[in-house]
């Protein structure tokens, strides 16, 4: 695997866009969202965390009201994502000169 560096000022928008892309999806992308949250959560600002928690909470609420809800495994992943966010709400790692490292197969 090869390391790539993402500057802190770009990480939060990328994570937000990735999670928002997954909202309403019923594919493997939702599992990817869970991995993304767990890998990057400590680098996000308090405001960024609040926004994502609100978005995920709304997704769960919306899924409960839908006439045809998503499959149970997808609903469980969203619930697990929200639980992770709530449990780690204060696990903030201040931005330093060391950027978060993202791995990619090279």
C-alpha cells in the first residue's frame, strides 16, 4: 500500500461529501462510510462532527418513516455509525503538521 497525504483543511470536506453521498444508498457504500468515519473522526472539527451526526440522525429518522425502508443490514450500519459518533464525540486530535494518512493500494 502507498501513503497519500490529505491536508487537514481538505479532509473534513472530503469526509462530509463521502458520507452525504452514502445517505439514501443501499449498497456497499454505506459500509465504506462506516470505515471512513472510524478512520477520520478524530481529525474532524467539533462543528464538522455535529453536522455529520445530524445528517446520520436524519437518515435514520427518514428510514423509519419510509414506506419501504432499506434492508436491515443497511439500517444497522447507520445505527452503528451514529453510536460510534456519539461514543467518540470528544476524541479530538488537534491538527498538527502531521497530516492524516490515507492508505491506497498502489
